[in-house]
């Protein structure tokens, strides 16, 4: 599997937001990364409402 085609800055921000190592972000399958990003967005939206 090839690494994701995202910038280093984006990968660092995702790693920080998801509390995962940078290497894990870069080698994560795209569909899993997208689902984790959706979960993060849902959590952010629910926190903003409260």
C-alpha cells in the first residue's frame, strides 16, 4: 500500500487531532482515515452545541 497523497503539514495536523502517530496516519487506508475524520467532525460539532 502506498502512503497517502497528503502534505506533511496536513498529516501532522491529522496526527495531532486524532492522537495517532504520524507514521500511522501516512500508512492508514484512505477509507479508515476518512471515517476517523468524520467521527472527529461529529465530536467537534456536538461539543460546539453544548
